C-alpha cells in the first residue's frame, strides 16, 4: 500500500476545507478557493451579523463564525471559540462543520479515531466531497482502525464522481495498485487524467499529472509516449521524473513536448 501525498494537507488545514454550501459542490477545487475568498472578504459588519445569527442557532452562521475565530483577522484568534461554534454547527448536521471536526480528530491533540469516523461519515453521507475523500483516506491508511480497502474505494469513488481531484488521484492509484479492486491500468489512467485537468493544482491535480506521466512513460494502460510523459511531469513540476524521461528523448522531441506544455497551459488558464 503506497502512502499517498495526504499528510501534507494537514499543514494547510483550513486552506483546503469545505465548500460554501452545506451540501456537495459541483467543483470541489473552486469551492476550496471560494472558501478562502469568502473569509478574506468578511467585514466587521459581517462579523456582527454572523454573531447575531449564530446566537440565534443558525448552523451556517455558527460555522462561519468559527472560521472567523480560527482565522484571527477580524478578531483575535480564539481556539476555544472556534471549537465551540464549530461543534454547535456540527451538532445541527451542518456538513462543512462535521467534516472539519472529523479531520481534527484524525491527528494531534484532538485525535480520536472513533469520533473522526463518526463526524466524517455524517458529512460524507450528506454528500460533502471533502469528508468523503478524507473518510476514504482514513480507511485506506488505517487511521481509524484496520485498513479497509473496500470502504476506501467506496468513499473515494463518491468524492471522485463529484470532481474531487485528490479522490480522483487516490482512486486511480487504487486501480493501479489493485487495492480493493482488480488491477486496471486503463481505469487508473482515466482517473489520473480527471485529477490532472484541475486548475489550479491544490495537490490532487499534481499527483494525478505525475502518476499519469508515469503510466505514459511505462506504457501501462496507455500507449508508451515520452512526449505525453514529459508534458505531465512538467505540469506536475516533478523534476526527477522529467530528467528521467528527457534522457530517453531527442532534442526535437523535447522541444515538441515543451510546446505541448505551453499549449496545455493556454487551454487551462489559472482562475
């Protein structure tokens, strides 16, 4: 079982969290960005409004008020207020709050595998793709008990079908490795490509690009194609693999592949 590039996400704990909606988002990548933008745009007036609504029991307002206390821009950072309002929101079944609580229980001082599974599952059942992804990761990596590839596959697939890039890359790796499913390089390439197409790269897209490049380099599930391998390695900023594939290419091929990279970037502008 390969350890995927998941743990670094904890370092960016609240950059890559829930969407603005209590339900699933049609584009998790854009939802992540929207969360950051929304927090940055809140004013003191908004804070007062959120406080009043949260006090009246509105779960959405409680969630955003918790995020304000966690961010520490409009008010001093206050972990107790953050956790209190987040818990109030989650208790009312607000999926973004449930998802964050679940991840908090995966590591650190809040580590509690049983609660992590409970909160992540609640949010996942409500359709929250972030929770579905992290629940899949927890089952695959054995963070909440024994490794369970079938449950990991189930939740990765649900998140991947909603367009979650990290889940798409993870699902591709499960097909490549034959974890909980019959090994299928063609399906691995299909899911890697879906992850790779996301812009900007918040982690899962880069993983998908690199893994897709490796399949093209080896001719697994796709025709062996050093030009394609070069393009995906370059887009993933994977210098070691880029150097390796370059050693198999002629100078004209390298120039052609560099042109492919630039064309791809033009067709996939960063928002």
